[in-house]
């Protein structure tokens, strides 16, 4: 299983509408696949920071069974 967490507006704008849930692990599954299933594409994906087991990672990083994936909106300001 993969544990998924979407923070704030990401959960509200996602297809599932959920903040936290689990999905079955599949060979070759990547965070980008989860984002696409949730309806995020293109520039939206570029504005999302993701963590795999508390480590920042690429949307193309392969996932392993038991991983926890968190998606956050990248904040800029000053």
C-alpha cells in the first residue's frame, strides 16, 4: 500500500477530494501517476512539492510498497 496525503488546496481541488488515503502499490508507480489520477497536469504539477517518506523527491521517482507520499503547494514570497 501507498499512503497519500494532499495538503490544503490540493485536497480541495483533487478528484478524490480527500486529504489522506491509501492506494494499492503497483510495479512502476510514481508520484506523477498519483497526481494525474487526481487531475493535476502541466504547470500545476510544477508548483507541487512532494515528499516520499519525509524526503523531497521528483515526480518521476519510483515508489515502493509501504511508502508515504505527501503533496504540498510550493510557496514563494518575501
